[in-house]
C-alpha cells in the first residue's frame, strides 16, 4: 500500500463521489487495484497490482491528480493529468503576500478577475485548466502552456497589471504556435512522395526539395560542416554569378 496525500475535510466527499463513483473512476483511469480514502482524516492510499499490470507513468502522476482534487480542481479536469502530454503545477500565494486572509482574498480576486474573466483569458491563451482554492492555484496543462500560465499567475500575484500580463501571454503563445507550425511544416515536407509529384509535374519534386533545403538551412548549426555544405549545394538549374556595379 502506498500513502498519497491528505486532502482537506471539505474535499473528501468530492474525491469519493456519490456512491463512490469518483473513487471508482479514478481507480479505472489510473489502473490501480484499489484507491482508499479515509472519510475522517482525509488520508488517501493506493494499492497497485503486479509490475506490468499498470502504467508506471500513471502511477507516478496519480499523486498529483489527488493533490489537484484536494486543492479544489474538479475530478474530471484533474484526470487530464494522466495524459502523457499534461503536467501539474501549484502556485502558493503565500509566497507573494502575507498570511492575512484579506490579502489572500484580494490576490485571489485579481487572478480570477470580474466574473472569472482573467482566469478564462489565461486558460484560453495557455490551453491550461486553472483552479484557485484557498491560498493556492492549481494549473494543469502541456509543456508549452503550463509555464506560460504559471508565469502569468505568479506575475499577477506579485502585483503586475492585468493588461501587460495578458498581452505578454498572447505574444508568447503566438510565438510558440509559430515555432510548432514551422516544425510541422518541415516534417510534412520530409514525408512528401517525390515520385508522385514528379509524375504529375516533371521537375516539381526537385523544386520542392530545394525549397525544403532552404527552409532547413535557417536552423542549421554553423559548426555542422556537412549540413552547411548540403544547404549551399546548388541544383542543376541554379548558378551563382558575380558582377561589378
């Protein structure tokens, strides 16, 4: 038996669910044999089967799922953590303010915004799930969006203006998307069936390869002699001419 986290009293019923449905859902999704929840203390434990009968990555992530639920996140949202591409972050607001309740309430209000507007904007631009509960903020997202959302939350908690934080988040997200599209484009070019193109339009495949080579050239390490030579290689219909002005 493996001991996990102790969750707050007001989250025990949420973790168990009506008739134990949420606990059963967590057992099935994680692949464990049994998930135990002490209804009085809030202690959570898990029993795993024999090695090979469960996913070790999910076993590693389950404590974060329990912690996210204990810190206010809805179970179905917290279950996204079990996906390979999603990760967990927790921001402790006490690191940015005093322990006084009125200060925590003020910062929570700044992160959530009027009618939840700021939180929704951060979620929209980062693709993350965000839950504000007590003195903590739980964030679940992928490797690109998670650090963006965490940085936005921490900046707001530290007193930065909403406008500058959201604009910065928009800018960084666009930059990440453009980088992702460039990588996808290069991969797509690598998989082109040159013979099929050449059969339809003679010479088109050579043109495609040269264009692909130029695109890759922008990412070549100058120290890679073979890569530089390949990028500078001219096609049969290409040449270099020099003339004086």
